[in-house]
């Protein structure tokens, strides 16, 4: 494995120091919650090794939400570890995969570290970031092992339609290829939620976590769902070799959080609709930017218009140096830096408005 640190991690707010940032518009989750918000008592928790697949109560909640049997779920240390386990289980050096780009960096970087042969399906701004399934299909080869998509998508917020998801399943089933669907933002859909992909076919592998919609990314709990018991056994073997079982405390917290999903997700939906409207109103009055309105998640991926006469490097410099504000710059996603990811779920309303005003002021200062 050839590991390379990713810009999105090196430049992340937690690595820069949260206290150095005034307007943090770079996050891709809801506002972080405190342990006391969950009202759980863990004093009597026995700190033994946990069940290797995940705590039974936690598996049950995940499985019920996905409409699959408990045995089809494997808990992991966040969706990040789920993606790592899937890539290292299914792919070897030289194997071919097709992956959507831009993407959450790990979806691309782990296959790269393995030494895979990768084809990218680029999501184009001018096509509304819609997935071109014909193009994706044309890239499949006899040695293609995996097709990897994300919905709702990070960083664009665009969601697949159910017809597209079913077509991807049909394509992969017909060729004996696995379909990885990163559903980390599924609970934050503004359009009707898709079925969990893994519930539709054993060829589909679903990944998600409590990080984003539950606002608890420091609790490292995610999961893999798949209906092929042999494949699940291999995923479990990978998990056991990495860490035996999950963190008992993290799993307990995740179980309590998922148990409160009805109330919590309703309040998340309200906050997201206020956040996305705040961005929409601001963009409507900001002629130097254009965007594709997101259909889910808590981020969007606007760009500075090519003819706006903006010195892009200066823009980012002023944003950080003069306003202590940050967004996710395009290079985090291997895109032109005219693009920026703006998170509207994490900042509180005043911080979001202040950060958007800081972006406009930085565009003023970076005018050529
Ligand atoms: C699409 C997507 N997948 C997976 C992850 C990993 O999240 P976690 O490991 O915190 O569950 C992220 C985090 O940004 C993401 O955006």
C-alpha cells in the first residue's frame, strides 16, 4: 500500500486548530453535539471486547432502518473504515474500478494506494453534476471489479434518482461487478430518500455512519450493509485484523443516538432547510458565483464564474488572512480552485451568514 496524506485531511479545520477559524464553512456534517446532549449513562458499561460485528442493539437499529436482516450489517470505525475495508477486500493491485469524481477523497485515494487501475466518471457543473450512466457503462472492462458512487453526493449535494440506482444495480448484476454506494448523507435528503442500495441486491454494498446527520463524527461508528454472507465474512475478517471489534463506548453512544433518530432527524431537516435557503438567497445576490442547488446533504459546490475577473489565489488568501474564514477549496476534490465547497449544516445561522459575507468581501478584494 502506498499511503499519501490527502489535502482535505492536511488542511482540515481540526488539523489547523478550530480556535484559529471564525467562520467555518468547510465542514461536511451537522453541528457537533456534546455527550451530555444525548443523556446517556455509561458508568456501568463493561469495557470488555465487543461483539465483532457490532453491538447487537446497534446492529438491530441499523438493519431495521435499512430493511435488511441484522446479519447483513457490519459496524466499522466510521464510514471511512468501511470504505477502506471494502477497497482492500475487493481490490488488488492492477484491478480496474470506475469511480465518480469529485468525491469524498477516500473513495479515490484508497484504490490509488492499492495500485488499482482507475477510470473516473467526472461530474460536470454544466450538466448539473448529474451522473452520466452511459459513460460509466462504457468504461466497464472485463477486469472491472467495482463501481463506486455516492448519493447524496459530497461535495455537490446531487442525488441519484431511484431509476438511476436501479439501472446501476442492473448493470453490475449483469456483469458480476460490485456496486459501492456511499450513503453517508442518506438521512439528509431533500428529495424522497432512496432505498438502501444493499437492500435491493447482493451486488450492492451500502456504506453510512452516524457522523454527518447525527453531528457526532468524533464517535467513530459507521457500517457496511451487504446481502452476500460470504462477502460479509471477508469484510469481518478485515475488521478483525484491523481492530478486532469496535469501541464499546462509541457503539453505545451511537446506539443511543440512533434510538433518538425520529426527533433528531426532524430537527436536522429544519436546520438544513434554513441553511440551504440562506445560501440560495446569498447566491441569488452574488453575481460572481454560480451553483447547482443541492438535493441532499449539508454542502454545496458553487464556483466563481470564469468571467468574473477574480484572482482565485488571492481570494483564498484574503478569506483566511483577513476574515479567518474557510471553505473547502476545489483542490480538496481534485477540481479547479474556482470551485469551493460550502457547508451550511455545521455553522450556526450567524456564523453561516458571517462566512458568506466574508466570501463576498474576499471576492471584492480579489478583483483583478
Ligand atoms: C461521502 C462520505 N463518505 C464517507 C465519509 C467518512 O465519514 P466518517 O468516517 O466520519 O463516517 C465522509 C466524510 O466526509 C463523506 O463525506
